[in-house]
């Protein structure tokens, strides 16, 4: 599952002002909805928060991948946000998260959901990728970096 | 260790096999020539022909030098007398299998001490406890708890469209920060393998892993298994096991209906079990069971003394809508078959008894052992001793014996799913998954 197939470039957020993960999730779900990838944004938002209540989605090293399976989507979709000030995601290492991808999956359980999670995790935890993302000046640049390092 | 095992039935065979593979000197006493031949051909142990209740045979088996004595014939009296005799020879530790509650249990006038026995094992009780564990974990094939229940070891069957089907173990490693589990082994077509990073999970696999109990909701999400609340339980067979299971489940708050064919026995059960509905019906009396709601039952447990009845009735009620079926299966040959044709959990009294014995036999640092995958592997809870050379080393720098993997580290009250960078400290308790060939090595490695 290449990131190209799931990332919604027009939803990418270069300077998130969100202070809490709730604000950030609302924001990203809204952008995915605008891009036509979300059928029911309240439902998706609620499903994301349910997952968050069961476990933090912070992976450590400043990366978080909030995710859920939801009736509110019908295809696997992802949106990226750069949060320079960091947002708390109950990470294993206690660090605030600056690199956040929200990943939405339709209800039908199959392996692409887990594989996409792994793929995004592998990408965002690389130092080199994180440096480049922090240095990027435009949304297009962010998207290009995300896609070019995916393997 | 020099051990003598009396009785080469399924239990004795299994214990002899395991202990001899771990490097102990084992002598088995057996009267039946057929069992004797089977043991000699498959297990690296000496066999002495005769009765365990005869001093002559015991001496022939080298009882003067024995420090462990395990009597597991199918006759209680032989086991008890054999242990009494062993006491005369000052054997260090003595274990007897005792079926009858006359000799063991609440109403018994005797206890192990009267016989100079260290451990009396009642297979019925062992089995009943195993069944109750299986009921409590609704989606898992096998379950054991460690570290006072904070760490669990589970096995999940991978069905078509499972979210992890086709996923590589290295992928799960990437998201360990969110889903902290250690995959210990995979049963693939009846073979237990310890997978590596590039191995993928396949349909039909049973995946065994260790996780923190508080992470169970997220682990269920990962595997796509919903947490189902178990309430309604049907139990078939009102013998000793059925009675014990009904009592344990009822006390834990489940709604239990017990089906028993024999009307007189039903009356006895009704006296013994307050709050449990007793149904006088046969194993295939699906009409009665439907009237009582078998189609909406969460779990059906078949514990009659007939394997075929247990397996068939389980499959029958599953067809009618019961969500999960557990069958007692005595014959070892039928165990893998039962699970392959739709029985969710097959429990073997003999394997359960053998592991209870093995659990006791393990020396010092091993706190608990649980059998996994029909006895093809084990999970051990071990302590790192004060003077161990492992203290202060990182997990990734320790050359752990091949065939063994560390699933969890407990330090004080903290239970933790490790990665390679974790440092070992003295007094740490480890949950280790091991293939039989590695069990002894793990014990040696730690000391």
C-alpha cells in the first residue's frame, strides 16, 4: 500500500495551530471531508476519539498516527499535518508530536489498514524525513517529501 | 535430576518425554508391554517392566538414587501406595495423580501430607480451571495469565479477511509504539514456528503473542476481533468436571445451564448447584436446547466422558448459532482434528495434568509454566537471579537460546512489553516463550 495511494495531498496542513489533539483531529477530518473522502465527519471524529481513548496513538520520536475503522469512510485515506509546537498524543516516550498523519479506514477489515499504518510509521520516524519536513516551505513541498521517501 | 515415573499412559508419556528432553535421567515403570514399546521407541528414557507398588520393581528402577517420584497410573490406589513406598526410600519430591475425591478435595479425610506426598493432582480440577480460563477470553484459542494477571499470553486464529492476514512481522514492529505486543510463535499447519521479521501472517495461522492486559482492547482492534461479552453458557455433561465448571462459572456471575442425560444425576446436581438450571436431556436433543436458547448462547462447553459426543454436540450447536464451543477431548489423536473442524477450543485432561506436574517439577527460578499449542511449546515465568551475568545487559545484546523469546519484563509492579533496547536488571521477572528443545537451556542460561 504505497502512501501515494492513500495520502490526500489537498488535505495536507503545513502550519497547524491546533493546541490539542481534539482540535487537530477535527481540523484534519474536516479537510478530508472537503476533499470528498469522508461521508460522515461527526461519525469519523467520534470513531477516532474512541480509538484514542483505548490507547494513545503516539509512536514516539514526535510521530502520531491517529486512526480508526469507520462507517463514515468508504476508502482508505490519510492526511498529514505538521505541528511545529507539538501536540500531546500520549506517546510511549512522552514527547509531544510534530508529525501527525490521520489514517481512516472503511469498516471492512482487511490487511491494508495495518500495512498502511506500518508504512506511515516507517516513513515518519526517519530523521532525514523529519528534517526535510521541518524545512519545507510549502504544502507541495511537504507532499513531495512524503511521497519521495516512501518505499 | 534422577526421576522415576510410574505409569506410561498419556500423562506419564508426556512428562517423561519433556523431562528427558530437558536432560534429566528418567526411568519409567510400566506394566503394559504395548505402552512400554511405544515409550522406548519415542522417548529417551529407561523403562522397567512391573508395578510401581512393588518394592522390587522400584529398586530395579533405582529408587535409592531418585530425587523425584511421579506416580501417574490410572489407578489412584497404585499411585498412593507407590508414593508411600517412595517415602520409605527418602525420595525428595513425590507427586501423585488422584482422580477420586475420596482422597482429595473438600470432603476428603485425607490430605497429601498423610501420604508424605508433596503434590496431589486432581485432573478434574485442573481441567475445570483450564475451561474457565478459556471461557473468560472469548476470542482466543489459548490463554495464560502471568505476573498476577497483568500480562497475558494469547493465541488468535487468523481467518479470511483478518486485518493482519498477509502482514509482515516487521510491519507490526513499526507500530509497536501503538500496539505493544511480542509475537512469540505461529502455529502453521500443526507446526510451531518462531517467526522472523520478514515472515508474514497467513490465513489459518494461530498467532501466539504476549501483551499487557490493559492493552487488550487495542490488541483486539489490531486483530479485528470484537470484544464480546460472555453471559449465557450451556454445559453438557454433569460428571465431576461438569459440576466443578458449573460451580466456578456460576460463582463468577455467568448464567449457566447444565445438560445431563441421567435423571438421578440431575437431582444430585440440582442439590449441589443452586442457581444453575439443570436440564434433563441428551447430547443431541437439539429441540430442548433450542427451547432453552442454545441459538443465542455465548459458549457451549461439552465435558461428557465421550470424546465423540463432545465434538459432535459442539459442532451441532455451533450450526444452530452458539457463538463459541469448547470440548473436552481425551484422546490425543483427536485434539488437532477437533480444532480443525470447528471446535474453538479443545481441552485435553491429560495434557492439562501433565503440565500441572511439570509446573511443579521446575526448579527454583521458574515460577510458572503454561503449555501452548497442544504441548508443542511452553511459556515460562522466570526470575533473573542476583548474580546472573545478564544483569545490566540490553536485551538485544543477550544471546538468548535459540527457540526462546522474551515476551515481557516485570519489574516491581511494572509489567512491560520489551524491545531490544531494554536493559535487564536483577530481580526482573521475564515471560519467556520456549520450544521444548529450548526450555532447559533457558533455565541454564539464567542461572
